[in-house]
C-alpha cells in the first residue's frame, strides 16, 4: 500500500474531525487483516515470544515450546498455518479505534481481535480486502494507549479486566479453535499500512485431549495414508503407534497397526511431558500462583503475527459496531 494512499485516507479522517461539532465524539477506525502468523519453530523462538503471564518471575510459552518441538521434528505446523491464511480458510482481523486520525498517539485507544468468516477466494492482502467477522466468536477487546504507533494492553498478571479471544490454528488437515484466556496484545505500526504484533495468553489444559490430540492424530494419519515411508509418517509411527494406558484394557491391539489413535497421542510420555500445565488461571481470566477448587490448569502460548491495513472509517458518538 502506498504512502500517498494512506495519506489520502488520513486526510479524509482529518476532514471529518475538523468538521465535527464540539459536542460529538468522533473517532477513526482502521481495520487490519492478518497476513502471516509466526508460530515458534525452535525453543529459542519460543523463548523470544514468551512473557511472564502469571507474575511468578518466569516467562511462559509452554504450548509454543510444544509447537516448536513438533515443527523441528518435521510436522510443519507453522507452514500449514500460513498456508491456511494465504488461502483464506483462516481469517483473523483487528480493528483499531482512535481519536487520532494518524493512529499514532492516543491515551485511550481500543483494539478488537476478531475471527473472520472463511474467504470465498484467497485474499489479496493489498489493503482492498473487506472481509466479514464471524459472529459466532466474541471479539477480544483491548484498551490501551497508542504511543508512536505502538500499543500494549495491560499486564495479564495484574490487570483487573482480563481479556479472552479466539485463535484459529491449523494442525495438519484440521482447524482448531482455541480460546485464549488472560491475553495480552501488543503491536507496532508503520506508515505503509503494516502492523507487527504479538499475542500471549493461555489455553485450557483440557483442550489437549479434546482438540489438540485429535488434530495431531489426523495429521499423522494423513501423512501415513499419503506416504507411509515419508519422514512425517515415520516420525508419527515411531512416536505414537505404541498403544498406551488411555487405549483401554488391551492397549497392545493398537500398537504397530499403522493407525494413530487419539488415545495413543494422549498416552504418549512425550506428549504428557510437553503438555504439562505451566500456569493456573481462574474462570474469570485472572492468573493465580496457588490453585484453588475452581482453578483452570492451563498452557501458555506466545506467537507473533503481521497484518495489512484496510480502508479507514470515520464515525461519531462512540465506536462503530462491526
């Protein structure tokens, strides 16, 4: 997107602001379409994307470490995720609201994170895409200051108003919708319509047997069916085709059959180690260091993303509904 084009949009916003009656609040809104997601592909990267979510003094990115371990073993989750974004089958959208028409400085800006409806055709990612939100998912709404085009929401360990959002992840042939609890959103913007961001939050530990493990089983079986001698298929059979304690009384009947069952994923000592919960969170989204009777066991996640701006909008009397 050209600087000239952005300046023309800003001029439109400035014109509306100048014409607004003093009694009316006038805001500008800029939409962003996520055009890439950087999932950790190494432990070093997982560490780089980590923050201290729960206030215990250590940085947290447990699920990021799991993704990195699988990606380095040839499972290519990061590649699958970005292929889904490029095709339009996974759409994530942001909406930045500000009284500053330059979207640079505002003590009380708002950013909303939305899941979008799958696109009927691959997006162009050139600033002209106008894709709708999926009303089945509540947006994550973040309030924070904009400073020189940068935005960082409240510290999840201390905030009184924790934010949750839905993140769609591609694992092999499956799309998994994950509710991230206790999230922090941070990003910077430039003058060319680009946004560079990071999300940190936590996934409920119970999502592993119900969402993550089935997706990994499908990934493995797709690889085995396509080419049983491929690297991914060989890794899957070596790691998981062992039966296990979750597979019922005669677990040996599942071992060595060339079919990866969900119970073999959840029984795996490797997976149980990688998916050990590392943070505790209450149902209201507040992190705690000492679990209580209603505390949710959770696994932390940190990832980065980029997004491209879409045309600005101007409206009066508060933020415009999606």
